[in-house]
C-alpha cells in the first residue's frame, strides 16, 4: 500500500511539472505551433522545440517609406528574381508586414483574421534552412536545416530566389468553425490579407515577388511536420533581375 501511495505521489508531481512547463511556454511564446503538436513525426516537433538556430531580427523599419498610393501604383507580380541575398533589415520588415504584431498590448496582428483566431504559421526558407517566424520575439527559429527552397514548388524561381515565405493554416486554432467549408473559406480569405501585405511591402521596398498556390502540398506537409493544417500559399522574394 505504501509503494502504491509513493507511486501516485510521484506521478502527481510529474504531471504538475508538465503543466507548469506548458504554462511557462505559453507565457514566453516558446510553445510549439499547434499544427505540429499532433504530428507523428517526432523529429519535426523536436526540431522546433530545440530551435537549433535562432536568428534575432533587427527592428522592422527598412523598406516601408513609400506612400500607400505609390505602393499601390507599383504593386505587381514579378517572377524574375535575382539570387542576391536580402539584407536582414529588409527580411525583418518583410516578416513584420507579413504577420507581425502591431498592438503588442493585445497581441494583435498587422492583418485581420476571422474571430481573431490568428491561424497562420509563417515559415521562411533560405539557403541555410527553414525557419518559423516568432512575431512575439521578432526572431527566426530554425525547424529544418539545409536548403529546401526547390522543394516548395516545381516552378524554378523558388530554387533561385534568395528567400521564400510559406503560409501554413493551423486548423487547431480554427476549432470555433465547426463546418469544414466555413473553416476553409475563412482560412482562404485570411490568407489573402497576408499575401496582399507581402505584395505591398515588396512594392514599397522595390522587391520582386509572386503569390503561388501551385506548391508541393504533400512534400511541405511532411517537411514541416504539419499535423492538423495545410500549406496555403508561398511567396518567393528577392531583387528583380
């Protein structure tokens, strides 16, 4: 009987420690994207948790000086992208315009979302690896090492562009929508807001980009370890040729 009591006590303490760690993770912004929590590929989850390489981004400021009228006048799709690397100042501004936080006191984004579910995970691909954008900390956290840009799509400009953004809808955050068709509708609408922000920033910063729905969904799902979610859209970004 004494052994059973000790065992129960140990299990209770362990469970309490796990719950405390989860609370700390939520407060610090270090929690694993919920689209990956239920993934059967433990390696992918562990990659996020370990964050083998974390890049601290500079404050977003560069490339956002153009008036709105000028940015709208110059907005266009450009597929001819140079291989020249992007300065990190521009990368920071690009990601902030994509899915950054503009009202930190309320954790509100630069783009709207239905019922404020904030369903997207934003992945940044470059020659070094694949990074998850952490808007709260303004960092890029590596989830997969190596150059995986060519795996985004069969379209050749993805392999050539110095960087690409992949927008992933995290359905775990959309449980408020009980009907799948309604959920998918709002995910598509919200993704459009994100894509337009990327276009307008690139217009302002004199960068080239193109919104691509023809991406390798199955490959990206496995590569990113997505569980309950879907890659929605991708944007290669760079200087125009």
